[in-house]
C-alpha cells in the first residue's frame, strides 16, 4: 500500500504519447479477450483529471497498466525490441564485413569486377526493388528483415500477456498508417549498417593491400564491359568518383599487366558504385521512413468508436454529472460530513471510520482542531464521496478507524488500499470496545494485522487505542 505524494496524479508523470497509446491499446485488447477490468478507482481519477475523453482513456489505461503490471510489460517489450535490433545490427555489420572480404579475396587471385559488384550489391538491389514494388501491395505488408526483427523480439518477451503487447503495437501502427514505414525503417537500417560496414572494409583492404581487377567472359564482347562500366560509373562520377578510362577497361581482360594507377581507378570506381548504389539509397529510404513514422506518431488519436473504448464514453465523460443527494438518507446512513466540506479537503489531516458500530462513538472524543472528519463510512455513497474528494486533493495524513472486533473482508481491505493510495501517509486504527476485551478479540486483531501486512501495510502503520492514533493524525508523531 505504498502511497504517492499528496495530490499527485499519474497524469502529470512524463510518458511518451506513443507508449501511452500503446498501453491503452494493450489494455483494450486484454479487456476484449478476457473481460473488463475492475476500474472504479481508475475511472474516478480519470474523471477528476483531463477534460477530453481521449486523455481520460489514456489516464485510465495508465492507472490500470500500472496496477496490472502491463506498463512494465510494455517497457520490457520495448527493451527486448531494442536488444533484438542491436543484435541484428551486429549481425548485419558482420555480414557486410564478410561480403566485402569475400568479394576481394586474399589478393592472390584477380578480382572479377562484375562478380565483386554482384556479391556486394546483388541481394541489396533485389530487396530494395521489392520494397519499392511493395507500395503496389496492401499497406500492412512488412519487409523480411522487419518480420525477422519482430520474431526475434517476440522470442525475448515472455509472460502471460506478452502476446498482447506486439498485437497492440501492430494495431496501433496500422491505424496510424505507420506499419509499413516502421518496418521499412528497421529493414533499411539493417541494410545500411551492412553496406556501410562493407564500404568501410573495402576502404581498409584496398588501402592496405594490392589487388588486380579484371573482367572475364566467354560470350560477351569487350564493348559490353565498356558500356556496363560507363553506365554504372556515370552517377558516381557526378559525385566525384572517377570512372576508369575506356582503354583501361579493354585492357583489364586478364591477359595484360596493368600499372598500379589503373588498379587504383578500378578501386575508386568500385567504392563509388557501392557508396552510390548501396549506401546512399538505403540512407535516403531510411530517412524517409523515419520522417513518415514521426508524422504518424504525431497524428496518434484514440478511436473512440473501437470496441472497448465506446463503452467508456458514458463512464469517463458522463452527459449528466451527479452533484447532490437525490433522496433523503435513512437514519443509519446519515452522512457525517457534507459534500461541500469534502470538496475542500486540501492538504489536511483526514479521519474516517469504516462501518463502525454504535458503541464506538463518532466522532471520537478529544478530536483535535484542524482535522477533517470524513465521517463514519457505512454507505457506498459516502465511500465514493470521500474517494472523489481525495482524488481531487490528496490528504497529507489519513487515519482510517476500523472495528477490530469484526473479521476483515476483502471489500474493506480494498477500500483501505484505495484510500491509502490518495494520501501521503496512512495509518489504520484498530479500535476496540471500551473496557474488557471481547472473546476472540486477540485472534481478530492478529487476523487484521496479517491481512493488512499481506496487502502491503507496514507494521508501524497499524495502530491500536493505546498508540494514541489521534496524536499521530494531528502532529505526525508516533
């Protein structure tokens, strides 16, 4: 029963809009699959918080997610996603290094220029063209590397509700129009890492070792290789990467020995082709996907027509607000404190009794001045009124008086927990009948202590008559 600071509200805590919507969608899916969660306290706090229905839905989801542990599950899933992406990036870098080393070889044999280009850019070019062609398909289509990332992340996330988190993410991305762009950004990032590593490896190997570039063919004419070299080298040449002269291309037939300057021209040409046709397109595509994902995230909205959200409208944004008592209270349930007083609790000490019998007089004798008496809560209306008042302005100290001669039930413990969550400090006063203790009273006291301790109440927060509970409420001592 850890309590936040008085008056604190989770709505003020910093949390990204993306994660807030993600958590709300996770809550919606869970309630859709397994039925509504108990949310009376969350709805109460949401109704005293933001003004719009969307913000109240997000606040309710944040409160329920914290209680059910779904917020930490979403955070763990995000951490798993980052970890899996980091692992894939390392694999992509290693693949890029190996592809560049394999394309050049160990320097003992000539490097076939076109084979080297195919080894470095062949699969990249094919997958890039497939990504462009995917724009002709349905928006939900994901790239192969995007699916691999999602699969790896699911393997790292475990738990009974772990399957809801990625499903919520997919739903959220699809509605925001960001599904294609997020998976595209991941795919392009992996390809960019691999191609950048291959380019860096080329630069290192070509700077520290001697290689001989040739072309070889049985069917094609030398003019074909001259044309291919010129076509592939045109765009890199516009960015400063020189193309080998026609004579050097014709002479690179593995039948002539070319000078080192000619091999340097081939090296520059190969580096330019990898940089311009490999690294540059992936960099631009990755940047485009990032921009589109950012725009989609800024357009995030709660679709209140979705199942699970539509039923919350009347509860979170009621068309008619209850502002008073619609019928006289019977003598047994006569409120001890008016709604107007409860609305002005502020940051003051508050005393409340829970269904105390008549022989425990209320308010207790010797009640110090300056303490707000919330009354003997023996009706649902009184309990809800106090919860609403504390949700608007939390109490600095809260003392809850209970009849220790009664057996603690789950409803009483739940109410104590709900009240304790809205006060800076909370104590439970186990009050007994004046005079001799009743039969079985020690056993019931032990039951109260055990049940309160199991609910998270510290031992020193459980008081009895001899502990001077009113003195603690007044001064905070004891």
